[in-house]
C-alpha cells in the first residue's frame, strides 16, 4: 500500500499509512519525546513544578534541542534567560504531549482518523521531528537541501521525479496526496539507519560548510562512504516524506 496524505472528511482528518510508515513515525515521535525530557519530574520544588517554573536559563547545548527551544531574545541574553526560566518547562511539556498524542493515534486500526484537536497535535509533532532531522543533517536554509543533494550525487531531475511521485501526479481536488511513496520506498532498509538520527551524533553535512559559503569543489571532493551516504540519503528521504505528510495535513486542516 502507498501512503495517502491527509484529507478532510465528514468524520475527521483521514490518512492512509502502512505498518512500516506507522512504525517509523512512532519511533521518531518517541525519540523526540525522550530528547525533550530534562528530568524535571525530579524537581525538588513542587510549587515551581506546578506553575511551570524551571531551572534552565541557557540555550540547550544540543543544536537540535536548541532548534526546538530557541532563545526568545537573541540580542538580549539576560532577558532570554529569564524568559526561558519561566517558559521552557511548559513548552517542553506541551511538545511532549503533542508527540505522545500523535504516537497513540498511530495504534488505531484501519485508516488513520483524527479529530481537529489531534490534527493540531500532529502538526506540532511533525514540525518538531522535522526540525530535529533537519539539524542532524545540517539543513538550516532552503538552499541547504540542494547542497545535500549535491553531496549525495542526486541529480535535480531525479528529485523532480521524486517530488512528482509524492504528489501522486494528480490534482489536489481529485485525490490529494495519493501515490506518495513510504519512507522506505526509495531506499529500503536504509530507513532503519535514519530513525535513530535524533540522537546527538554529528552528521556528515552538519560539520561542513553551509550553503551560504559552501565551495562546490570542497563539496564535490569530499567522498562519503557507502554507509554515510545511505544514512544521509535515508534521512533526506524520510525528511521529505514528513514534509509532504505535514503539507497534506495543513491543507486538510484548512479545508473546513
């Protein structure tokens, strides 16, 4: 079965995902859920925990976590620290709740059917998973996607074919999202390497030059081994699948 993106029906927001796709999504939701766990449940001050005041005042050291919990005032460290102390724990908890809600809905039999509240939780969960994967791959601007494709040796016309397949080759009003390949359709078992990518391991792209100052000769001259290429390619395929799935959900939510 191929994935069918979200669409609004009279019963709610509906999508079709196969067992592999559900398993990958569940794994990613759990991994990001755990990434957001700072052990606050052991807070010795019950009053502070009850009203959401935490002890964190600094930007997280893990770059992916910092993408999820950015500074509120980039030009004012003191204000950012104070704001973080009063808001970060609540933000972590809300993000974790959305990830858990999304994970639990994957256990339903048949087509995936969400109500509007669950749809909003899915939007938050998909955004956070994509942010983590993007940071692990070094995707911080739109141009970085093309940089990564060059490093993997994927020609632009092949990417266009992939995009057409994910769109299903049909008009949105006919069968939106139909025919999109699952996360493993293009790279098979390599997806198994991608689902652990939320762990803070340096990626081949993250430590390299960004798209703003990248030198094509450096990019072309740096050869990835087969394992590194497979992992990056799997992560990119998975990231694009999640992007497509989120786009169909956004459209379905708007189709009221």
